[in-house]
C-alpha cells in the first residue's frame, strides 16, 4: 500500500508539472519589416539592394522555456499567379526578391503557416525565455534586391504589399519543433510594404556632323549627324538644338580664327524644316521648323541632324568648327 501510494504521488506531480507549463501560454510578436529601394535608375539596368531589420519577441513561460519561431515572408501582392515577388504601380509591375543572406543567394520564403507558401521555407530561430516569465527577443535582417535588367519598366511608384513577416511559434522543453511540419500559433506584422520609385529619365549621345572638305562654297554642301536618345519606356520627350557658340542672331556659324562659314540644321532630309533652338515639349511640333518629338522605349532611338552649308563667299582656308548643345526635355 505504501509503494502504491508513492507511485500515485509521482504520477500526480508529473500531471501538475505539465499543467503548470501549459497554463502559462507563450505569446510572440513581430515588428514590421518595410523596405525602400529609393530612386531606381532603371535605364542603368543594374540591381539595387537594400535591407530591413525587424524583431521577434516572445514571452510567457513562468518557469522558463525555449520557443521555436518559424519566421516567414509570403509572396505578397501583386503576384498575378506568377512565381516571383512583384512590386506594382497600377497595372505595371517590377520584380524584386527577399533573401536571408547578404550575398542574396537564399530566398526568404514561407512554409505556409498563417499565410501562403512561397519558395522552400523561411528561417527557424529559437528564443530562450528566462525564469519568471521575462521576454526574449531576436533581431533579424532581411536582404532585398530590385532585380537587374528591367529597363523596360514604366516610370512610377512601385509598392509590394504583405502582412509578412509571419511567425509560427511553439514552446518546447527538450526537442525543438520542426518548422516544416509544426506550425504552432501564428502572428504577423500587419503590414510591411516595400517601395521603389522609377523616375522618367533620358540618356543622350551624339556623333559629329562633318561637312568634309571644299575649295569653294559655290554650291550646297550637305552633311548628316546623329543624336541617340534612350528614354524610359512611354516617356515623351523633345529634342532641341541651340544656335551654337558662334551664331550671329539665329544664324549658326562655324569659325576658324576670325572668319566664319554660315550653315543651317534641319529636321528632315529634304532640308526644308529648320531645327531651331526651341526646347519645350509644349511648343515643339515635330517637323514644323522647331524640334523633334519622341516617346521613350528604353532603347536607343537615333535621330538624324541634317546640315547644309549654303553658297556664300568663300572664306580663307582653315578648319571651321562649331559646338551645338543638344537639349532633351522630358
């Protein structure tokens, strides 16, 4: 009878201990992990990296315990049924990705606990809670990358929306739960948007216009130069030319020492529409004696500059030159 009594006592103590462990429920919270890629030079075509830090805090074990927290980032929105993370601006999208490492080789995904599954899972951490129910906290860093080679992306403010990070957590004494099979209780940050701003932009380059050599200026001498413009997709632009360094009023002139040669620039091969110094897109009418209009495609667009030296009194021999400033307004 005594032995049986002892066995009953031990069993009762085990039940009481287990009840004490579960009666003090653990709770965890996670802070927002918003990110900002800033202004992205989309025409440059390179990747843009940024980071965000956030914290997971757990508490509630009066006798001390360890909490396993499964930290996840879902696909977010918009996703349009695709297998990538996309930032959106209206109907337009751009691709970015989140990683667990600074080398950006391991995608930070989700097991699908309290959210949708993405990739091959997230990050598992263990927080050791002190006796008397004090909290334990761990700070983590998520590494974001706006992916390279997205030059055709249309300018705008792009946002990726998510309730991540989502944390599934469970306390344990001896063996840590497996994040691939034990969801535990879930909580999330509420909102952690990531943003990127793509501004309209243009890149311009030129090739010289060369009239060649001539002994006398008794007939028209023609030449052609090229302006190459690369503007962001759908960005309207205008190209204006100034009158050069040596103009007399609106007459463009090339100079050698103290002598000059008059010349004109045109927007058309027939050389009937003079290219003036107008630069405003609101006053520019393509081919109407002003400047040239275009719309960006994120590719180089070549525009010809048609030059002509009209018959005039032949100046002294020399190399005559002028410099024209090309203004692209967008």
